[in-house]
């Protein structure tokens, strides 16, 4: 997993703020914008990273 400083999605420069728990793949750290979209898939659970209130945009 990458550091919480970066979103794992291609070409995204936003900070990571959410861990996505994906049953069919590896867990990923993503920004809030990507989390809003990706967490809508069945079985995906989104957990906010602790102490990152400033990254919730």
C-alpha cells in the first residue's frame, strides 16, 4: 500500500484520505473524491484514515 500522502488512482495528485477494503483485490488508499465513486461498488468498505480531517474535501 502506498503512503497516506497520495491517492493510488492513476494521474491523481490529491492526498490519500480513505482506505478502501476491496474483497476481490488489495486494499487501497484513495482521496475522498475517488472514495465517493469507488465505495459504491458492492462489497467495498471505505474507512477514513485517522487524523486527516483537513483532507476531507
